[in-house]
C-alpha cells in the first residue's frame, strides 16, 4: 500500500537486521524505540533518485527494518563529500564524482541500485540539423565543461567518425538555464537527461533526438554507461552489513516496482510530485526511464565506466575493492 512521502521513514524492529547503525562508522545510533537508523544523502527533485522515493512511500525500508533519514543536497560533489565526512552513511552518487574520489584513495563502496546512463543529444526540429555528422563546426550545450554530458557528446561524435574537437562545447546548465539557451539558438544542439528533455518539450520546444543512451542510438557509451549509483564507505559496510543489505534489498524492491508498468499511474503521480512537473510530462519520463535501474554490475562494465571517467587512472579502481555486486554480498 502506498504511503505518503516523508523525510523520515518509520519502521519495524531492529531485530530484523540484528545490528545497530554506526554513525560515521564509529558510534551506534538507535532511537528510543530501538530501531536501526541510517542517514542517506539524496539529490532532491531529481529522477535519478526515484527508487529512494518509492522505497519510502511503499514501505520497503520499513519491511527491511530501517528508519531512513534523508539529507538533501544540490550537487554530486557535495553528496560525496558528506559521505566521506560522515554526515551521511549512504548516498546517491554519480561516477564522475565518486570514481575520482575512489582513485584518490577514499574508502568508498558502490552498492546497488545502478542507474543506466540517461543522456540524449538533441536539437530543435527547425535547426536544419538532421544527423550527428552535421554537428561538426557547431555549438553543443552541456551542463558544464568536462561534465558527464560533454563526455557523452564526445563519445557519440567519435562513434560516428566526427572529431569531438570539431565541436564547440558551451556550458548551459540544466533545466531552467538550458531551456532559454536552446530556445534562443545560443547552441545548435544540447545534451540532457530525460527529465531535462521533457522539460524542454513541456515549454513547447519541438525536439529532435540525434542520439540517446536509452534507445540504442547512444553508441558505446550508451551500451556500458552508468548514470548513478549508491555509495557507502567500506568501514560502514563492514561494521553494519545488515543495514547496508537492508537498504539494498529495499531499493531492489523499489526498482522492481518501477519496472512493473502496472504501477504506471501511481508512478507517474510520484514523479510528478518529485519533479514538480505536470503528470503529462511525468508520464513521458516514466515511459523512457522506468526500466533504467539494474541491481548488478559486472567487472567488465565497471572497468569500462572507470576507464571512461578516469582515463589514465582506470587501473586504480579494483572491482573487488569498490563494488558490492549485489545484495547479500560482502557481509
């Protein structure tokens, strides 16, 4: 049964886990009712954290014996810094922020769920650009220079035999700042996540998709790319394996709920609330992304993603040291 959204998810007995949660990996934290608690870093109003909302609303954390308190952040670097600093015990992250921290020696463990790369390279239908080859010499909007969005654009161009440096990359931000840049033809094309592209369409822009990681046209990066993952520290996982596994199990149930199109109506309503968009827009996002989460990542994919992100530092992220491949492992 669906439950109203709330920051604190009330739950059942700690005995379901058999452990207490350690704050920053050192102190046990329980409420007066003896329930295990965990603080989770979240990116508010972002479809990438949709499974967290579903796990809260549908009571999956409660069933796992967890009380989850979310701490909202505005950026990936801030989320990773809070995890390292001990403000949170689990946090959503993006490979572009998490993997460099791992490469610098931070004790970070990637845990399921893993979100498929969600990037599209689009232009307006009246731009005169019909295919990727026509982007040479043009300006392409990206969230910021060196970001995931630029990496995706470069990868797509290279896959189509176009020199990535033949394009000028323009930092246009996302959402509210990207929309006027596209509308006013400050850029010839732009890269954005599904929610961002849906926002452009919501504002009446007629968008033509040149490549998307979600429909098989995103090239190699679209095949192996990973948009998001959840993280904890190795020390916290070692001291609290039941808590981490409980979180992972609840999120796995959330992913199954999202992938079941029988939950479309309820899911669209949740997305509409989460993203503050009309249900018509939320339905487009659901249609394109509800199969985007996976609960296993193998060594080959991990190595490819780390190579893509870190380039010359790819050898510094051993799979066995940094990945909880699926719920129940490394306990």
